[in-house]
């Protein structure tokens, strides 16, 4: 059981970080960014290129992933989502755009980085082994988990106490009121999208050390991120974090407890999610920004 | 006035055409006819690596042949053109792809890459006189009354028993555990692997653990498997993208036994993803290991690397399908647009295998597994991964 909890906590930390960027973009612009997983993949490949191919320090790779994705996010918002949101009142317009963007990024990744699974050298060697394999956790996973939690904490503090964070929260709560108070919607939408994409890039860069990265990871990552957001409540930071840890723990427990019945863990999770959403469609944490 | 304008326009067009014809290189008039070979398989999404290694092998070989004058079949010489279709691992799209090949009057197609796609295209191929070379294992595709599919590689129910027997005899393996993705191909490979292990008298300690194809962290998946303490952990149908992570997770959980897979893998991917933790990992490969590779195989690898920037070890096996098509057509030029002639020639073909040392022949096999020759004979090279590259453990032949 100790190992199951440890696995769940680690998965939860990485999932929560993935979900944060998605929920931020949804909260600010009401955009379901289906390309979030592809942004995560690009982040992984950028760190792979900088750290494994160019031989620069790992931290430079993660920073490069964050900056690259922030730029991509800003450009996507300025030239794609921004104009579409201004011109179309139909929500499906942005959904279709996001789906198209996901396909485009998949094609770009294939062209730039190829079809192969990629991995990088371990950033920390060794394994934490408690009580003769009662709990086993490689040190690199522990480090990535801690970094993910620190990134989540930094994000919350930034959203809570910085001027930009307050402006984005105001936008998420009531766009019209925020505009009347002098918040520049276009500017903060670009910053918000860049921040959300940057989070995807950073988590891609962190996880490439543990899971590696490949072209096909984008779609499944987006699906899991949407599940976490649905569990926690769309557009709610604390909801995304809670959703991440809940999904991580469910996955870890299910894969062990239900192993004897075949691969039914995700079947059970999906069925439970449907029942849960039927009872509480707004998720655990309710409205955007609570 | 109108007539004059038409006259002037006609004269201008005729002049440009005449100038273009004079300027065109003489070789353009002597260009070879095209021999179009199709590919229907997955080149996007999570399993893209399987199909892309197919396509790139075909494109590399085609470019090489065209550069050296084309392929001579009967009294004609052809340039080879590869026509590709991405089925996105979706059987419906695989059918659409095979229909496209039929519309374009292509008779020889490589692919699809997975079981359900290969099964789905069978009626289209049979109705439209297409011989296709799937990388999929269902026996129903290759046993009578089916006759248009030719298995393009060694099936796991052929390689698995050989590997388990070797490990049982040489490494003292007694207990085996199986883990696979929850998909039709890996599941069926696991079933046949379990049957083969039991037939050899091995104890199967775990055969019900599966994982989602999009799993990225295999620690929770392998935790219950490792606790059964097998001597051998078989990664049934493991995709190259998952293999390094599976190896790494097993080793980090303290597993010290052997790990094997019956699918082709890529040494560079394993090195990056698992590093030294993968030393001793056993898998099935093609003919690029130094012990058996010919100069032609080395040139193929060099050309592939030059064209696409990086070689893929999976292509060692996938280079063969195109070679079999050419050699069969050379042996019977009437088969160029007549698949029944092709089938007749399959019974007797014995051409030089330019990629493998030791006088190996290109010949169709499969009598033992399918009751008819519906499989290409590629070398079953069982490799052991060590320090970033594969070393040949043993070589066997199907049939």
C-alpha cells in the first residue's frame, strides 16, 4: 500500500501541473485548448534538444521549453484565438480552432523532431529504497515531483499576489467588470495564454527526464488534463490541483487493486467520472476562481 | 481581328512548347516507366514509428534503385514510385487507403501495420487483385481461403517459443511473467506467448497485467508484476516508444531477472530511454548486426541515414517487403499486373538475399504456420542489447 500511495502522489504532482495551464486558459478565455498536450510534447522535445543534444544544463533546457512555449502561446492567442473570439460568438469556433491547432502542432513535431521516442540522461542517479522495496522511488522522480509542487506553489503565489495575476483573476471572474476597471483584455489574454502554454512546456521539460517524449503523447495528455479539470471544476486553480492528485491516486490504486480483473482501471475511472459529473456537473470546486 | 489574335496566341504557345522541348534534357524522353508500389499503414499518432520506418525503408530503397538505373523486369526497366497512405491506425481509413490503391491500379501494397487494419482491408485487396504485405499476425489472413496477404515479418508465435527455449536452456529460466498494452495486437501476442511458455513447461506467474497504450509512467503497472518474482519478464507486443520506459520501471522496482520482447526495437531509443538499465534486454531484429550484415545492408543504413537524418533499427526487417516484390516480379514479369502469376511464382522463388551474409535466399515460407507460402523469409535474429547497440544472440529461420 505504501508503494501505491507513493506512486499516486508522484503521478498527482505531475498531473496537477499539466492541468494548471489548461484550466488557466479556459478560465481566461473560455477556450478548451485541445492542443495543450501537443504543447506539452513540444516542451519535452525542446528540453531534449537543449539538454541531450546540445549538452547544456538541464535547467537551461526546462527554461528554454518554458520560454519557447510562452512565445508560441502568445502568438497563438494574438493571431489565432484572439481574432476568432472577437469575430465569433459561437464557442465551437474556438474548439475547432484548438483541434486544428493540435493537428498542426503534431505535424510540426513530426517534421522537426521525428517519429521516435526520445529520452534524456537521468538528472539524478539512484533509487530511494525504504524498508527493502516497501517503497521504491527513483531520486529523479522525487526531484521532478518536488519541482512540480514548487512550480504549482509559485504559480498560485503569482496569481494571488502579482498585479498580472490579479488582473487575470479579475478577467476570469467577470470580463466586463474587469474591463471597466481598466484591465486590458487583449494584453492579459495574451499573457494568460502564454502562461498556460509555458506551464505545459515546463512540465514537458521536467517529465522528459522520467517518461521520455514522443509524437503521440499529445492527444492522451490533453484527455487526461481535461479529466482532471472536469473532476476539479473547469477554470479553478485549486480544482485542477485537486483533480490532478485525485486522478493520480485513482490510477495508482486502480492499477494495483484492479490488476487481477484486467485493464479496467480507466474504465472504472471513466464510469465513476460520468456518475460524479451527473451529480455535480461543475466539478469539485465549482465556479471559476471560486 | 479575332482570327489574327488566335493566330498570334497559337504561335506564341507553339513557340514556347518548341523552345521547352528543345531545352528539355534528352534523358527526359528516355525516362523509365513507373512501377508504383503502395503503402497503407500508420504514419501519424502514437504508433507512427511503425509505419514511418516502413515508408522510409521503401523510399530509401526506391531512391537507391532509381539512382542506379531502375529495376529491370522482363525486357522493361522501371523507376520505382512509392505511393503512401496514412491509415492513422484506423481500420476504416485502412480500407479507404486500400481502395485508393485499387483506384490507382496498384497491385502490390506494403502494410497495414496492425491486426485490425490488416483484417479490414482483406476484402478490398482480394476484390481488386492486390497482394499486400501486412505486419500483423492473425493467422486467418494467411491460411486458405485467404491468399492475397503475405506476412512481412516473423510472427511472435514463431519467435517467442525459440526465445523462451533458448532462455530456458541457457539461462535457467523457469518462471515467466507477461505484460502488454490493452490493444488487440499485444493482447493476442500475449495469449500466444503464454501458450508457448506453458508448452515448454515454464511456470507463468503473471499474465493478466495490461496497460493503456498512452501510459507514460509504468511504475504502478509493473509493481504487482515484479512482486511475482519472475525469471523472465516478457513485454508482449511492446511498441518501441514504451519499451525503454517499461525496462526502466522494472529495474527501478528492483527487478533483476531477464526482460525480452518479440517485437523489433530501436537501440538508440532504448539507450536514450533506459541507458545501462537495458543491458541484457532481448528482442527480435533484422539483419544489420555486424555478424551478418552485408555491404548492401550497410549501404542501405547509410543511405537511410543520409535521407532522413537518423536510422531506425526497425527498418532492418522492413526493407525486405519491397525486395520480395521486385524479385518475384523479376522471376515472372507477367506478374507485373497479374497477381495470380505472382502467387504462382511465390511457390518457387529463390533469389539472392543481398542484405545478409551466408548465402541466405529470399524465399516465401509459412507452410508450418499457415499451410501455404504466405510469409517472407526474413532472418529471425535474436538480439541482446548491450551498451547502446544490439549484439546477435542467435539466428533462426521460420519453417
